[in-house]
C-alpha cells in the first residue's frame, strides 16, 4: 500500500489591522519626556508609522502619543529606518474606538478624516 501525503491543512492568515493613510502632525514624548514633533503617515488600531521631523527615536523605546483631545496612548517603537519608525500601541486596556478618559491612557480614540 502506497501512501501519498495529501495535506488539507490551510494555514490561518495573520490579519493585520486596517491602516489609514494620513499626513498628520502629532507629538510624541520619548522615554526622557522630551517632545518629538513627528509626521504620522498611517495609523491603525494597533499602531502607527511616522517620520521624525527633528531628533530621533530608538528601537524598543517607550513613547507616548499625545492626542488633540488631551488623552494619550502609550506605545513601543518596534522598528526604525533612518527617520521613519513604527510604534505598536498598548491596546491591552480599552479600545481605540471607545470613549476617551481625559488625561489617562486607559482608553483613547483617534478621530481621523478619511483620505
């Protein structure tokens, strides 16, 4: 009896959050609490891509994204290429689409207009 391996296994795709293209000036604060003006290029529920206008961020640095409504999001810089970088937001508590708690990092919403 011959055995012919037939695989019916279909790997589950790892879906990434939908990204919104944007060009928005935002301010990050680095781990030394210095303000960093950046240009946000895209954003999703789990992170953002940006370009430092001045200064630079380091890989694995903890940063804080200050939102226009006074709330903020904590994140970790996951990659850096020149002045471009990617931040993964701390989404363990709260939801990106829920109502913000002013001045806390518990929840926050980022309202962006469609491109």
